C-alpha cells in the first residue's frame, strides 16, 4: 500500500498518529472557531503505529475530534509542534501517588514527565479501607503530611479527590495488605473464616466502587504473613469483577524464581490477568535469573494466562529497611518489631537471616538512607549505612538496628542492587511496560522533603533520553507503546492511551532530541526537560514547560473508564 493511501485509510478508520516540534507556541484568536485547540506541524506517534506521521490534531472539549490538515485560524488556541513528537499522555502503570494528590493536586513531578494518568494502590498498599482508629502508619502520614483521613472507602476517597481537583487522571487498585491490616492488624497468622469473609467483602466493595484490581506487596508487612491460598481467595473476588492482579512478589533476589512462580500460580488459580511489579533481580548473585523469569512468564502465556510486567529505568530500588529482617521479627507490626530490636538476644537471633538478605541485595555499602522522621537523624539523610556506621564507630548491623529503633521501627533506603545489563534487558522486553514506582512530588512544600529516589522526577524522560535516544535500546514508537497503549490495555481504558478520533485528549508534546531527566540520587528534586506541552482531558496543564495551575484530571473507575 502506498504511503498516501495508508494515511488516508488510517484517518478513515479514526486511528491517530504522533508528532515532533519545536517549543510549542500558543496563538489566541478572538473570533469563534471550530476547535478549542489545534496542535500543528508535529510528528504524531499514536501509541499503536510503528512509525510517525505529520498530521494536525483538532481538539473540541476533552476529546480529539480530527486528525488531518487543519487551518490555524479554525481554533482558539494553536500549538506549534514543529520538530516535536506528539504522543498520547503517558500512563504510569505502577505509581504510589496515593495521598500526595490530596496535599498538592498539581502533581508537579509527574505531569512534568508527561504522565497524564496514575495507577496507585500498588504493592499491597492503598488509601482505603481504613478505620476511624488510625494505624501507626496512618498516624505517621497524618502527622508528617497533614492528611485528615476523612474517608473510609474508595468512594469517599475519590469523592474528596474530585472535590479538590487534580492535574492528572487517577485510577487505583485495592491493596491486599491494607485490607489485611484493616481486619487482622499486623498479626502473623492465618485469618479465621469470619475474617476471610470480611476481607472478601472489602475487596468486593472496592471493585464495585471502581478499583481496577488488587495488589500485593509480599515482601512487606502484613502482606508477607499471607499464605498463597489467602491471596488466591481475594484474587478470585477481583476476577469476578474483571480486575487484574498486580504483585510485588515475595522475593526479588534469592527466591526470585520461586516468587514469580507463586505469582503465576495465584493468577492461574484465580483466573485473572497478572502484572508483575517492578520486575528485577536484585543482588549480583541473582542477575543470571532474569532469562529464567522471562521463560516462566512466556510459558504461562503459552498456557493462556495474560502475564505482563513493569519496570523503572534505574538500577537502584527504594524500600523499607525492615524488609531485610526475618518474617518472625515483624510479627505484630512496627512497635513489636522495635521492641524486639531492643532485646540483645532477639537482635542476635535476627542477625544471620538479615545479613543473608542484605548480601543478596549487595551490601550495607549499597544502601543509601533516603529519609528519616526524627530530627536527630536528619544529618544521616544521603549517607550510606556503612558510611554512617563507620562514622558512629559501630558495626553496620548494630547501627541499622539502633537507627530503626530511633525511627519507630521503619526507615526508607535506596538500594543499589541491580545491574545495567539486566535493566536494559527488562526494559526492552515486549511484555514489559514502563512504570515509575514513584509518587507525584514537588520542589516546594511538604512534598519536597528528604532525598527521594530520582524516579519520582525523571523516570519517563530518562527512558526516552538515556535508553531510547542515546543507547538505542528500542525504537521510539515501541517505547511510546510501553507508556501508552500497553498500560491502557492492561487497565481496560477504552478511550485513552491512543491518539484517535473520539479519544480523550491526553497528549504530550516533547522534543526527542533534548528530552531527558535531570534528577540524580544526590540531587533528585529536579524537574525533567524537553517536555514542552502536556494536555489532560483537552486542557493545557504544562505550557512551554511551565505548569498552568489547571486541574482537569478525572477520577477513573473500572466501570466507566
């Protein structure tokens, strides 16, 4: 088929494409016009095609109305995208933007990356359900971030978000760990029949209120106390409503293969799609396992199971230091854990298993203290545990235990545990989407504190700049699919993730020659560059690199997305 005929047939079918342009400039016209916005002269990558096409986009209200040759005087606002790429808004399939949009609805660090839709509630933790009597974690969130916890379920949480507004669209999973905490606290035991019934009812309620699926964080407390059978039970409820299962597997290092096998077994038994969260092999001794992981995934797909994964474009993870400690030590939650750390005999009993886990993720030397709560420990932020221990003239294990006690039993660390070769192998795989595993932060206010992982500010531009443009890991159209149509399909979003007539006008305009991340591990609070325009539901939020203050995002429900 000739190129001209292909383009004609593409337009007739209502399929959109993708754009390249220089710094977009806005031109305003005083007279009535057919379109609210026209994006002109760009190269369109529509999220499904393997090449770009030069075509204009006409937007009316919150939808794309026309793809074709358009006259600039037929719109109120004209965005010149010369030498730029025009793509669907990026969908972050693995986000932890849960409470942050209630603190700062502008979603600064995410919208500036081109992210227009966030999926939160990952790794077993969601903002709902919760009781009026707050858990220790919720008390900490309330104290540090000022969240009032005026809701108890997903319906109430989304009602509050709709009232306050948001710059990005928001969807969520229900966290299995949050459900378990709600019913059973942090006890390490099997649920009673009545407790299991209550947990099933909570999952069903969340699915009816619009959750897209269920997530687990099986390395974390209290998720890690759950048996495989318990998770299957809750996934079966999720399956009845058409949701999917996203999992931070039970191990991402020494027991990686067994953990991925368990995830596949759970999804098969419950008969629902599987999403493996931030797929990795942490620790040099485990790098060789990644091809085996993909073999497990591909065999499961051959059996008919829909298995996909996501990954962020960095070689360091961010997590809680407490996951390095044995499961029995965490029974009862942070307060009980902290009490055990104070007893010398129990601390000694924990040591061997803890050091095995630490070595499995490389060493104390590779763990950076990310954030603290207590003022007396502020000087430790940005230091490696080994470095801080040596300064204190302590053994690193003993130092870590003492630090955990002073921090109330929990501590956030960045661990440099993954290899560059494996990271590239994972990002390139056709079944892997891009996810940030981060949150919407800002360079000001409450969301600017600590030393966060740079992925919060730079994941998507880093993927486009470092891995696509510089290292040529994969073609740009393929990279765009991983951030748009692939996650849209996983979520079941019917009118997002592709540039086409009738689809929501979630659009990113970026310079493929300059788009890049600026955030580093030592200076993470830097917005990315090269993303000139971001449109959410037909409203310009990022205009020539600056936030307009607009909050056009929508709360997405599984049933009306």
